[in-house]
């Protein structure tokens, strides 16, 4: 789970730090749940199946939580496209590849706010409660996990579009106005005049609505984490 969780499992975190964190949390959980752990099977095949099942549960829960970060990536990408900043690319550690500067900035701010608001404590609590939701050696609910991931992806995409809605509305009005000006004054080089205005207005609108966007995102992130508690 730590390997796939956001914030705790970022690739920018040194490998030794993640390994030490995972081993420390494992020892703490073992002390808390020692009496609830069933007897391990003696047969190597049964033990291997049990280990694979537990790994799959951890990876699926971690991935379903990591998908919540994609809302910031969607919002930042849409805002960059509408404000003329889509060509400015930078490495996004949360996505593991190149993305627009706005998406990278929003993702890094989101990960920082997760630590500031102590939401990583909820992720650790989700690790502990996962043993109550999915007991060791119990049934592996593949269908339920698939439905959870599909719902998480759709909700994250919807949230990303909603977060970028002010920029989308502004872009529609701005581009419609440019079209009218281009028809009325054909001699005017609309593109060269509009590009700096578009970029400046994009920054201004983002500065005005950024705090509300991130607050809304954190509420969404917390509500989805509480489903595992």
C-alpha cells in the first residue's frame, strides 16, 4: 500500500525512507493485531496464494486512493490548455512523467496540503482498517474493487472539470469575443494581441479561485478516504 499510496509513496521520496516507513508501520500493526492474525498455512502453495492475495488488496486500495490525485492533474491540464500554457511542460513526480506547469504545480500543492492537513494519518488508518474490511485469508472482492476504481476515476475526472470550470467559462467568453473582434477588425492581429492577455487573465483567475479549489479538493479527498475507515 505504501508503494502505491499518494504522498507516502511518491517516487521523489528516497527508497530507504519509504522502506523504513513501511517496516515501521508493519511492526506497529503486527503488535496491534497479533491476536487476530490466523495461523499461517504450512503448505508453500497455500502460503503463496495468501501472500499474493494480501499484496493485491494493498495495491488495489493504494491505487484507488492514488487515483484521487488525478483530479488535480485533470484540472491543471484543462486550465493550462484554456489559458495558453499547455506547451510549458515540466516533470510531474506524482504522475511519473511530463505534464503542464499548472498541473505539476497543483499536484505538488495537493500533496503538500495532504501532509499539512494530516490526511496522511487517514491513509495510515485505512491501512489498519483494511484488515477489518478484508480479513487475512478472506474472500478477495475483485468485482467490488473494479467498481470502486471505476467510480473513483469518474468522480476524479468530474471533480477536475468542476475545479477548472471558472477558466473554462472565461475561455469560452474570451474566445467568442476574439472571434467577433476578428470579424469586425480583420486588420488586427488577434492572436498576438490576445495571447498575453489570455495568459495574464488565466493567472489572475487561478489566483482568485485557487484556495477555494484546493479546499474543495481536500474535502473530496477526505470523504473518499473515510470510505476505508
